[in-house]
């Protein structure tokens, strides 16, 4: 597949790295010579210096032969025009654009991105995606990673095992025997820098990061068994009143009787979000100021979420809030280098916007009947939600005879409005929704399993 990526920022480089690893022909376009030089030296991609919205730049990047353009520059307008030019002049089949300004995304103007106006196939709003991820993680604070599939019926959850976890030093087959009615499948284990598909003989150790796929109804019980049954927060402080902070507050307001406070430094912005929210109290001030945190009720807060546009401020705010009495803290972290150190300084959870955006883009890149994708451990593995077709090699045979690749494990089957945990005897039917884990090496195999072959027609 030939792909043009406009924008050599964190998301652009991340998606270029992922696609080039999978033997796609990738060209990265950016106006910065330094960024293009750097990405061309580090990755197996071609670099073009120029504005992605200019026809001559796209032509130099190979737009006439391209299968897809992914526009993720810092300018919404450049992203939209790049897709328009790619469509009108070069007939590029698939066009993906990142759009941040919420004015473009207002439902009243939803027709703007139709084929007859701005022909963009997929519009990605990072702020909305990140906000939804934060709200979901706040709903289940015992987990460090959560992603829902199949319209929320199936959840994939990541948990870090502590010393006192009841299932450490226990082979996975025994865990299944101890809790036979628990609808979860442990699909992956990360120990140190290594992540692998879980096997029945694997023995869990303290510090392991375990990923399991579960019926939504069984997530709470599974976390209890793993010693992570933290209650959902009722008193929340959000530091940062940008789009992410505003969307998180709106989402939490819909969840019920939470007491929500937002701290925003800029007075005009604070006044604006106060008018946008119904039950949230907005305080104008600095989230690093202990007196402002105490005015917001930090000593009684179960969760403080810091979502400013400054990583260092988010980390420090989380640390200060914990010392002032907050039970848990969560920080928005854009720089990957800061992620691993957050836990050591007392931050309970961090959210990586780049990983969330890349996962959303991958969902539309993956071939076959793929409905959802979520990237794990910087692309070392993926969680995939797909539909089994009649021509799939999985269909109409027991899973033990399906010859699944070594790095692939099916976590759940959704059929007839019911979530089923698979066994070796499970027979996949055409039309089933399958949620699985695949290591990087086997993603292409998974795509092949769910592709529409010519016999289908």
C-alpha cells in the first residue's frame, strides 16, 4: 500500500513508523527540513519538504499512485485542503484528516465533509478521542488501560499486578479453574519491555502488566479478583479548561451526581467554560497553586485529572494534588519519554494522546472487516475487533483446528447479543464479532483472516 503522511509531528511519525514496519511504501511530507531529515534517517520512509496542501508537493510525494493520504499537520485547514487536492486532482481513494477546531465538527455542519463538499473519508478529533479515553479510565480506576469494543459490550482491560494480587505465582490454567464462571480471557502479558501472547502455562509475577478481554458485566469482578477493585470517583478536580478538560467535564456531568471542579488559568476561558457547563464549578487560577487546589476541595477529591497542554505542569500538578490529599491522579502526557517516570513520582495513571490517535487511524488502515483497533505497548501488539465472514478460515471449525498464528489469541466472541469466552471447542460462525489480540508480527495474518475474498461475491 502506498501512503502519504502529511505532518512529521508525533502522530505523523508514529503512524509512518507503524506502516513502514509493515512493508508499506510511506512518504512523509512536512515544511520543516529538519523534521523530514530526521524522519528519513530514522525510518524506512521517503521524505518530501513542502506544504501538504500544495498540488506540486503532493505530486512530488507520489499522490498519483497513492492509495491513502493521512493529513495530521498542526493546521486543520492544511489537513482539509490536502485531502481536497488529493481527491480532486489525484483521485486518492482514502483520505483521513485530523481536525481539532470544534467549529468544524458541530453536528449542524456535518455535511461539510461529504463527498460533494470536502471529500474526507475519516475525520479524527484527538480532543474528543482523548476525552472519551479519560472518562472510560475514570469509570474503572483499578485499570491502567481500557478500551471498549462491540458497542461497549466487550472490554479490553490492562492491569498491573501487585505483590498482594491473589493470582500471582499461579499458572493461568489454574486461574480459569478457580473462577469458571468469570467471563474473561487473559490474552497478553507484558513483563519489563517484553509483551507476548498469554499461554495456559504462563505463571504471573508481581509487576506484570496483564491484558484481558471480558464481558463488560464481569470487569468489576475481575478487577476485584486481581486486587484492583477501586471505586469510581464521586468528587473530581480537572486541571486545565481546554477542549479536553471541557469535554471530560461534560461527559462526567452525564454520568450522574459527581461533584466536579475545573481549574483554568485564563480568565476568559474560565468564563467561557463556566457558561458551557451545567453543574461544574469553575475556578480561575493555577493548578499548581496549593491554595487553589484546596479551594477546589483537593483533600476530599478521589481523582485529580491534569489535562493542560504542558506535560511538566500535568505531572507536577498530579504530584502536588496527591500530597494535598487526593486519592488518585491522572496526567495527560504527550512526550513518550515522560510516560515511564510518572509512576515513580506518584502519578497513578497517564494518558498518551498520540497512542489513542494512532489507534483510531489504524482502525481505518487495517484491511478486512475490522471494526476497531487499539495499539498496545507502542505498537508491539494490537487489540482488534473484526467480523468473521463466510470465507474466513476461522469459520465452521473448532478453534483448536483453526491453526491460529502463535502471536494471535481470541479473547471473546459476540453472537446473538451475547458475549462468549472462547475455548478449543468453540466454533466461529459467519457474522460473529471477534475481539482478539495479535502481536505485531501477526497483524497481517489477522487482516487476511477477515478479508473479503473473491469467492464471497
